[in-house]
């Protein structure tokens, strides 16, 4: 039996502080150079259509395979991404009032490769919706709610199309199971039954009119811990959650991320407001040996004030996440000889 890695916040912080300064400086310079030439990569309609669904039987496999990674692997990719973001800041593409968080975890080596601001809470936007789904499925397992055909369709609307009214529907269902408000019951359920996952998560509001949800929060590490438990089928209705998160959508880790091979499978959920652009998910890459190599990727960009031009801001920051996703894939490609 494989011993799962520690997801301790303290170990994350310790690992971040262990980066050799000289190597970080060198790779930061390399990342800055990449930033000046990488640019914004436009999305092609072909790429948007080519996302491949994970076969149903593959959803239940974890693809674990013992392997080794070195401290150099972690230092290289984390420093490269840090340098890349610093380069974008120097170019003015990421503003001083914007913060970012990044996390990459390799299931094959069972190691974190990137943990940049991973324990810092950020607005969740629609990335909270799989958490709402988990709270609902926990109630179904308890026998307090039922997962009917109608609710299955509403669940697909919430996860695949990020439908806010569907989200509020499930929050209201949670409200019926206790004297707490729906948001409070969702948070209480998650923190009571899954305390090792939701350490920095706060769910305090329904989705307001216009989708201006700024008060629900979570950290990149919480998203990863959720994805980790989901991957190993440790959550109620794990297979259904995987199916929902694998439904085709306009993601920011694969669609338009031209550095990520088209053979990659994706389970993810995006989040977008005038102050938050993010994506969290599992990418299941294909090796040249025919095996699959899954990893989690979380990218978050948060603005302290609402963007003046919402569409331009969210499109550009979405492209930044795609570019970082491509950098992460390139590193894993070298590690595991991916296609």
C-alpha cells in the first residue's frame, strides 16, 4: 500500500523556504526571458473542441506507479513559474494590486512540484461549486437528500456550465437539512467530515445576482487536497464527481494551453469574477510508453478591486493561467517522457 504524502501546511511552507537562492535567481531570469517572448496565445476553435473525455473505467483508476523525483525537479519548475510571473509584473501584464497562487502535485512521484502562496486564502468564485456538490453528496449518503434525475441535470448545469441558479438550488437543499443557512451548512458539513481537506475554506454566501460572489474563500492547497481525495475515491460519489468535472467546458488548463498535449484528459472547475480568475483540476497526461501520468494544477489570480474592463481582464488572466499550465506540462514532459 502506498503511503499518501503529507498535506501539512507547515511542510508546504518549509519546502518553499528551502529553495536555493542562487538557483532561484538564475531560473527567475530564465522565466523573465520567457515572459518577454511567450505573449498571449490565442485560443483556436479546434483546440476548444478537442478536449478528450476520460473513459468511464479510467475514472476509477489512480494510475499510481512508484517513481522518484529529485529536489532539483521541484526547484526548477517552481522557480521558473515564479520568474515567469515576476516577468509579467515587470511588463505590467499583472498589476501590483493582483496576487497569485500556484500549485502542482505529481501523483506519480507523490510530490509537490509547485506551492506558491498555496496556503493563502483567495476568493473562490465558481471554484467553490465542487465543494457544494460534495456537501450535497454527503447528505445523499446520509439519506437526508436524494440524487434524482432532475438533480443530476441541475448538478451538470452547476459544474459544467457553472450555472449560478443551479448552485443556489443545491445550497437551498442543504439549508433544508439543518437549522443553519445553506452556506453555513455546506461549510459545517465539509469541515466536520473532511477537516483535513478544508482548512482554509469559508462558505458564507449564496451566489448573488450577477454572479458577484466575493466572500467565499479557499486556498490552492484546499483545492488540491479535495482533488487528491477525489482522485483516490475517498469522497462520497467520487465517480460521479469525476464525471461531472470531466464534462467538456472552456477550461484554462488545457483549452488554449497549446503546450499541453491534446491526448491529455482533464477534470476541472474554473472560477471567474471581476476580481478572480482561476482554475483547479487534475490533468491526466499520456506518456510515450502508453501509461498515464496524473497531476493536479491550481492557478489563481486575484485582484483587490474589480477590473474596469471585466472581459479583457478575465480573458488575459485566463491566458496567463494557460501559459503557466503549459510551463508545468513541459516540465512534467521532461520528467516522465510525455507525448
